[in-house]
C-alpha cells in the first residue's frame, strides 16, 4: 500500500509554484517582438454596420495594423462553430446564424467584436482602438429570454425566424398528460434560473505566434481543452492545418466552463500573428470578461409535478425557454437539452416525464456551459418542485423524498439516463444526522425569540458526469467523441511522466493523477510528473469539464498503467528467468512465486531500457504505453445538501448558519482535494441563489452588471464553513469506481438555499438572487402573515 | 519619462516609467515579477495585493511613482532563504488554493491581517470580514480561513 496512493490527503504537488509566485499563466508569458491587441467592441446591442473608418487609428502612435471583418473574409477565415446538433420536435435541424470572429455587417450584442488594433504596447493599442470610427445604424434589441420570440421582436439572425434556434422535446407527452389527468394533486411553479457570469479569477488571454520558417503557428491560451481548440481552429475556422498549429494552455486560473469554448479573441490573435509577422498578445480585462465571456444558465421555466393520493410522484411536465445569447457558442445547444432534461428524474422514481425546450437568440452575450451546465437548472426544477409538493401535501420534505427515491439499480429513467448505482436514502440519513434535524424546531423557536426567521432547505441532487460514452453522445448530436487519452512514460531510472488529455486549472491533477500512479506502481507520488496542456506533448485530449477528469481521464491513465504493468511483467520474467505466469507484482515489487527472487519496479524499468536480458524481437525495448479510454456509461454522483438560514426580519439580511453536504462520488482519490471541490461548488451555487445576477437593460440591451461594483461575487463573509460528509457506492462503469465531484456543489446549492428561504418566510417561491432587498420586500408584502405566525 | 526608485524584495530597483504606470505594471512588466496578478479593473478582487512599507496595498490602484523610495514586498519575496513563510505553508497544508490565481494576493493580505491583529483576537468572523477585498472563485474560502487561522497561531 503506497503512502501516497489512493485515499491519502496528500498536499498538492502544484502548490509550491503558486504560493511562491512562480505560476506561469498566459499573461505571464512574453515573446520577443510581441505586439498587443485591443478589440473594438460594439457599444450597441443590435446594429447594422454601414462602414468602418480605420484611417485615424492606423496613423496613431505605435499602431502596427487595424483589422476588420473584411480582412478576415479576404483571408478565407471561417466563423466559430457550435459542436452539438439539436433537432427540433418536427425533425428539422437547429437554426444557427453565422458567428464571425470580427463582425460582418452587423453587431448583435454589446461587446461583440468589430475590429482589432495591433500596436507596440497595450496602452497604444487601447488608445488607437478608441479612434476606429464605426458607422452604426442602431436596431431595436431584445435582451429578455421570455420576450425573444414575442410578436414584433427584432430579428437577430436571418436564419432563425422568431429568434428560435430550436423547439426540442424529450419524453412521452401522452403518458404525462394521462398522469396529470389522473393526479390527485398538482404542484406548479414558475421558475427563473438566473443568468450568471462565470468570473474565473484569471481573465482570458492569448498569444498568437507564427513561424514563417516552418509555416507553423503556436497559440498560448487560457483553455480547458487545448486539443479541442486546435481541432476547431484547424478543421472549421481554417487557421492552419492541425499539424501546423500548436496550442498550449499553461497554468490556467480557473475555468468553470467559460474556458472550454473557442472564442473570437484567441482566434484573431493567432490569425493576425501571420498577418503582422510578429506575435500578437491579448489579455482581457475584467470588463471585457463581463461583456464577452460566455455566460451561464438563463432559463425561464414552467414546471408541474403530479402526485397520487399516497404522496407518490406520478408525472412531471416542464416547459423551458433557454437563452442562447446572440450567437451559438461551442457547446451551447447541448446545455439546455441533453445536459438538462435528461436529469429531470432527479433521485426519484417518476414514471412519466415530458420536457419541452425552446432555445432563443437574444441581443446578449452567448450563453454556454457554466459549472454544472444544465444539471443545476434541472436540479433546481426538480428540488423546488419536490420541496413545494411536500409542503402542499403536508408531508415532511425528508419523508416525501424518501417515499419517492429510486432504490433499485440499474434504473432506467423516462429521460434517457440509466442510473447505475446509488443509495439516496443513505446520504439523506447522514445529512439529517449532521444537520441535527431533530433539533431544528428548537433552533427555529430560539431564532424567533430573537426576531429572526429560521428555515431549512433540502436539495437531493443527481448529476450525469463524464459526458460519455462516445457512441451515446454521438447519437444525441455531439460532434466529437468524449473519451480521454493518456500516456505513461516510465523513465530508465524508474520515475514516471504521465501525459494526459485532461487539463488542470485548479482541480489538482498533478497530485491526484500522481497518486493513482503511486498506488499502482508502488512508487512515491513525487516520482511522478503530470504533463498536460500542450498539443505538441500530449497525443490528444478532450479536456476537462463535466467532472470528467477522474472518471474518464484517470481511467485512461489506469488503462495505460495496465499495459505498462503487463509489459514490465514480461521483462521481469526474462530477467529473473521465470515463467511470466509466476510473476507477482505488489507494492512496487516484482517477485517470482515460491522463491525469494524479486525486483523493484525501478529495476525492471531500467532492464526494459537496457534491453540486455530479453529477446527484442519479442519484446520491444523501453517502457511507455498509451491508451484511449471510452467509458461504458455516464457516471451519476448524487447526494443531499441541507441549508439552514437565519433571516433578520428587519433588514432581510440572510445568514447561512449551517450547511451540510453528504455526497456520493464513488471512489475518492484525495479527500482533501474533493472537499475543496465541494466547498467551491457550494460557494458558486450560493452565489447564484443569494448574490449573483446578470442584468441587461431590457430596452437598450446594455449590460448593467458589468463589473464587480454591480455583479456581486460571494465574499468570505457571505459564506459559512461547510459541514461535509460522504457516502460511497462504487461506480460500476469505470475501473476506479469514480463518479466525479467538480460540479456537485454548484448543482445542489441553489435549490437548498431557496428551499430554506421559502421555509423561513412561509412563501411558495422567491426569485434568485434572493438579495436582502428581495427578501426584505417579501417580508413587507407578507407582514401580517409573518407577524401572525 | 520620470525615474522611479524603490526597494523590491530587498533589491534596489530604478527605472524610467510613464507617469500613468501602475505599481502592478512596474512589477510585472519592468521587473518580471509575475506572481502579482491582475484579476479586475475596479480594485476589488485583490489578486494584486503587495506590501508597501509593511502595509497591504492593491498594486493595481497604486502608481509606481507613488512608491518612490518605498520598501515593496511581493509574493516572490515572502519566503526567506528558501524557507516558506508560515502563511505559504499553511495555504498548502490546508488546501487554501486551487487554481492559484488569487493566491498571491490572498497570502499577502493574510500576512498583513495576522500582523495587524497580533496580540488581539483573530476569530473566523474577523478573518472573513478582513477578506472583503479579496475574491476567490475556487475554494469557497473555507480552507483559506482555516489556513489563516493556522498560520496566525504559528506567527503568534
């Protein structure tokens, strides 16, 4: 058993460089002769461009070039793509307008890219960008999700009448209609899943470089998936052939989905580098991040739950309008469809579910995956409905859930997913114990005596992670396979390099992946280095998102380790002059059964490279193996989060006084890192519920929440310390039994908070973000009732 | 261009800078000390915090010229002779960082916070309130708070 293996709370290997200021993020990189790019962005939400006068900017100090959409077109550079095809109910393919990297005759949201100024310094580029004269004809704009397809709404893309991208559905409508016809009770909610701005702390950045000697490009960029970026830039945008484009994603300061996508800025940098014959660097500032990073969520939903006389759920009907923004971002179409409606069964045995989703264009920034991507929206619908139904049926929320839990596995839901393993009752029981459920009523009365309102809210979430297998996602419209690749290179001295297609931007892969190798090969984790984020080094990769790096990425490493071990056994057998079937491998030692002959793993590695003692026509020298791993199924992490709040009735200020999270992630490699992932996820979910809300002015389409002055990121004093617990059912779909933990908190938290607030206030619903102003207004509106209670 | 001189991490430095040059630009672009980060443009995220004459300061909102003659310490100057500062150790031990981008500013703020509260109380509520000017998107602050509590004991 390795001291640094699976299950150990090993401090992170990557930390030393970050705590000493030696991290190397994209903006920390500078190339000789580099120039700086500044983007001219649309000040209008919707406008026709009559012309662009670049002459003044071109003459400004330090300016190297001013490029517009005409230059892009002249070079035959294509637009950005959406890589997931969705078909409408009537069978027609989704209606997507073009997504140019610099505007072609029209702008469609405030912040849309119109032109780029490239200059000797950043300040000169920014100053000259102010001198680019764009002749706009402003057009009426629509920013509101629910009004995008209303009569008279301005047409955003000619290709999409009524601004409708698709009208999609999932489930058996007739069965659901019948369930509602027979229902003894129906619970109805109108829900808005508020639009969020991801706000990874490192703003996006890029450096494009062109080497005329080899006619090849290098792009340094803040990416969660550099190989996918290279593929899209090569195959669709047409920047360079794949073998002539190297994409490097060095240290990346958080992603949360927003750095999955291929954006205009990095595309322009790499294209313009050849145009100007010098490296082109762009570092976004926070204001640009607010305007032009892909946003998240933004659903308007009508949801209904049917129950019978025994308090059992018999059907669910959901109608959602999903805002796509002004263009379809890289994976935008998959988020409100196959990552959303497929999870509407939650943890419950629901015989019939039907969901319709209309995706609409608006004059707002593109919307795509943000931590959880579709699954937080699904959990919010399910858990708000379930909590509300329990209250309407006068059942305790715990009892109502327990009555409807899925208890037998595998379980086929009516919405595609087949859950493979879980024990939802176990996580609920443990959470009730940790939160001291029995003592809640006493705590509530105590709060009341102090003029405070106390409430408790549950969220029993489930998610589908891994986002694979490839055949399954292909049949649902994905343009790519969602496997992962890995390579394990054992050096002659016995230490190991792992090259992975996953990308770490905070998740701690350099540690957890090393722990896996340590566990398998019996060497200390510090003898393992993890290489990622460079298309010239790593064979291929699909990247990190959807909590897939453990279940899929580590499984690929596991598979490569199988091959390494198999070959090392052969080598050991020859060196120790034994039959291969007599070789045993345990705790880093190869031994011959029934003898005292043994070799340490490092000795076998050296023997493999020296190649003196085995026939090289049978066994190749060296010890290096690669693998591509495609999982058998999605994984299904699930758990129970309980939020306890106390509200100051005079001010509406909400304080989270207790947060219990009991999660089932299957096998855990490093509990310390997993706990950290849960903490961060909860914080983002609490942010959605209490503080964060992106606002566009409905008339002008101007972004109102365009800085940290207006968009409230959760601070340390908005959050409590969290009380975590774990249950474990192994995932049968991958060799390590892992399920994934990165998104759980963000998925579970919003419903838990809102269920707690509505419990405390005695109201049916409260919109997110439930700021103290919102809460205070609700208290005022309901004052007689609150006082009477 | 005016000349500015200061001591950065114990080393005398001097350079000609534009009047508008920010301290963070001077550190990153002129001195190559890229451990100090820029995470926002409204002086709120705190990724750029350094110490100027022993006080935590947001270097994105300080002109380089304002630091004429000052003693500046950045994250690169916190460890002494290869030995990590107790605050750096505590952040690693308690998993107080994930992506690492806010970390230099967090550590600089935290060291200043502990120094100012020496002899007084630095409980969880105070730490959380003191972190008002530093945003972390990864950790939910839970382990940052633990790290600061732990380092405060060692620095006492």
